C-alpha cells in the first residue's frame, strides 16, 4: 500500500506540473511579445518603416525555425498535403502578414495606447469565433463556463482601465534609462502631428481587423494541429508563407532600396528579436498551447501585454506609471485566474467522465472535442493503477 500511495503521489505531482505547463508558457509568451512592442517603438523612432520590419521579421523567423524543424522532427512529420499547405497559407496570412500590417497601420493612424486598447478585443472575438466553429464550449450553466465568460470580461475591462484611466502618477522606481530618447537623438526623428477624426476612425477599423485576423489565426492553428501535429514544422510553414506575403507587400509599398538597409544598430536588433523570439520561438509555444488547451485559453493571456509593456516602458523608456496601470493589472490577473479556474473545473469533469486510456485513444484519433475543448492528458508513467481506480460515471 505504501508503494501504491507513493506511485499515486508521483502521478498527481506530474499531473499538476503538466496542467500548469501551458499557463507558464503563455506567460513567457506575453513577456516575449511585450519586448516586440518595445522593439517596434525603438525601430520606428530610428526612422525604419514598420512594413519593412514585419518583412524582415518573418524572414529571420524562417531562417531560425527551418533548421530546428528539419532536424528535430525528421522522420516524424506527416505527409505534406495540399490541405496542410492551405492551412499554412492561412496561418501565415492571419497570424503573420495581415494581422501585423493591420496593427502597424492602426498604430500609425491613431496612437500606441489606442492600438493596444483595441488589441484587447482579441479574447472576446476569439471566444465568439471558437464557439461559432464549435471549438470551445461555454457551458454557461456550469460554474466553469460562467467563470470563463466573467473572467474574460474582467480581463478586457482591466485592460481598458489600464489604457484609458490614468489616476495619480506613481514613482516606484527610477532607472534613468531612456532608450527612446537616445533613438530620437540619433535619428533626428520628429514626433508625428495629431491625427484627425478620419484617421482615428480608419485606424480603429484597422485595429479591429487586426484583432479578427489574430483570432482567426488561433482558430486555423487549432485546425492545423489536428492534421499536422508537428509544432516546429507547422511554425516553419507559417513563417515561410508569412515572409512571402509580407515581403511582397513591403516591396509594393517601399520601393527605395536604401530603406531596406540594416546595420549594426537597433534596426538589426529589432528585426532579429521580433523574428527569432516572437515569430519563431513564441509562435511554436502558442501552437503547442493551442493544441493543449484550445484557442480561447491562449487568447485570454493577451491583455497581459499591456501590463508588461507599461512596466517595461516605465523602466527603459522613462514613460510615466499611473495608478490606472496598477488597478488594471490587478483586474487582468483576477480575470485570468477566473478563466484558468473555469478551465480547470472542466478538465477535472472530463477526466472523471472518461478513463485516461480512452482520452488518449481519441486524442490520437483526432477527436476535435478532446483536442481543442479539453486538455491533453499528461504522459503515462510506469506505475500500475490498482483495481480501486474510479470508473466512468455516465450519470453526471
């Protein structure tokens, strides 16, 4: 009995770590994406075209992820079919060239604050699309379903408070580091004039379009992970498609070759970071988390970017930190906790209703409900289960 109890404790510890892994990875992803926004600001302050940044971003990402996918998944990749290439094209479009270009155009027509606020519509849009495509079950009558909906709304509300409410100015730290001021001095870049109403409206429409594009990418990625469950290879295909689309668009707009020149400066650092870290490593982690927990789970972490960017901007760009950032950040954390709690309730109910072996068999067979709407089971251990293990209960 002692050995069986130890084996049971080992299984439960592994299960806790396995269930917490997607959450840890998505928090790391938001840290990586927060660095992308900082790089965008620094490169734009240096006078670099944002369209060219996006083109270089996916070129660097392709060069980085292709060798990794070739060696790590050699001999394990499914056959490359036309449907897989079609999904890869849509992934490169919605998750790469289209969403990023719409975002930077919205950024140029409005402001960084307004564009970031519009970006917090992603969880709500993803929830609507996921439910429409039957990739997510709300189950509003259950505690888990209510927690997911309320948590999503609280997270979006916290992001809006963080963006539009300032309050008193706080001085928690002072690093005396102003990277943006140095970029302005080196490039002689002059601040853009205020935008008119037409630009605000057009920028808002483009920002909403960027949110829809990103949400559609999460849906497409969930579908692609079923027919092509190789995370590195699917990310490589997405980056290659995105690079072709982004480079083609940038060449049509930016015809002066001098603007494409890179040197040993912030421009090279920005495109290298956004390509290797954001579109290479972070996109792979997102692909894995979408398969593990579904598109809705991934989207609820998007509001964290505002909080992280606000902190990073106050540390390295000498931007002011206000009370609204703290209040909004607390609401974001509370909203995330409610969504994660709701997902954990659904996970426990599913694992109680179905034996672990049947979940794994349906998962390998490509069952959409368990792959997308429910968690992937944690790896098996060599501990043999006893006869007193709970059986499936069909009455719940």
